[in-house]
C-alpha cells in the first residue's frame, strides 16, 4: 500500500529540483563565459608574427636555438625564470638587445650586477634572440632609426630633463658615479643612442623604468641629443675636469693659484 506524500516532503522535493536546476544553470553560464573569453582572446591576442615585429619567423627559430644553448640554463627552457634569473616573458626585444648587445648578458660569473663587456654574440645573433623573446609576449620593441635621429632633438630641453631625472645617479654630464650599498651608475660615454634609449625603456639593474608615460619618445630623444652633444664638445681650455661646471673649475683654479702663491712666498722668504 503506497503511503501518501506529505506536503512537507513535496515542498522539499520541489526545492531540491529547483536547487539542481540553479546549479545546472550556473555551470552553463560559467561554461559560456569561459568560452566567450577564449574566443575573444583568440581573436584579439597578437599573433606570433605580430609580437615578433623585430624579426622574421626564421629569426625567431634561430633565436630559440641560440637561447636554448646560451640562456636556458639560468632563465629556464621556456624563459619562465628560475631561482637565479628572472623571467624573460614580456621584457621585449629592447631589453634583449640592450643586455646582450652591451655584453652584460650572458653573465660570466654571478655577482651583484652585470658589467659592460665585449658582446659574446654578433648583431644578427642578438637580433634573432630579441625576435624569439619578443615572440613570447608583447614588450618594448627596439627603437626605430627615426627615434634616434638627434638632428630632431632639442639638447637644451634634453639637458633639463636629464638633470631632473638622471643626474642624481649618472652625474650632471653622464659620466656616472657611486651609489649606496656599493652600487654604481655606469658612465654613458661608451653607450650608443640606441642603448641609452633601450635602457630608459627597461631600467636595467637599479635604474627605474622610464616608459612612454614617464618620458615620451621625444623626451628620450632630447635626452640622447643632450648627451651626444655634450660628449662631442671639445675642451679648448685644457682638461675638462669632469665637465661638472664652473664650481669645480673655479675650485681647482683657486687651489692651484693659492698653492703657487704660497710656494712663491715661501721661496722668496727663504731667499731673504
């Protein structure tokens, strides 16, 4: 004999069915949302050829081969980074061109900071490495030739920008100087215009990053124009004395002049 279903049991059954229906609806909405995001990513994400704007598919392939031999030990097989070296995903071609082009990478020995030295790779090899890293994720690209044309720069404006943003570490004329905790800012004299631009884009070592939101491409070009104009100036008066300015030159003149006068006074006094 079948027992009658009580109102409470019927209500509980209805609530259970509604709960299961809501869960199924939630799963369906979640699946549709994930599918929509996947479709949008596939449509909007840059392709490998677009990301590797600094090189061809052949260069990307050659760059990967060079990377696996010379860089993967520290940075990982997929450039994901390890305990001893950071990830290279998203650093862009400019960072690779700067670090490898100035000989800072690959490191010859572990230390607090990389030193400028003779590059291990040729420029075509560096271009291939940069193209491979650029193919992994978007990042700052190697500056184009027109971005480095100092004939389009303003050295006076660049000097003001350099003194406001760079002189604290690199000295007033880019000759470099000592920092805290044993660190130092290198001299900018041996750096090319491209390397200076790339350094501002990536901020190597303890240097801050000066992206286009901090310093526009024209700002960067003006700074480079100031540095190149200053470094090209001759010293018709003799020693440049670091080109720090009239204070150091006046101090040296005063010390030397006073020393000569004191020596002359003592010599005359000894003769009397």
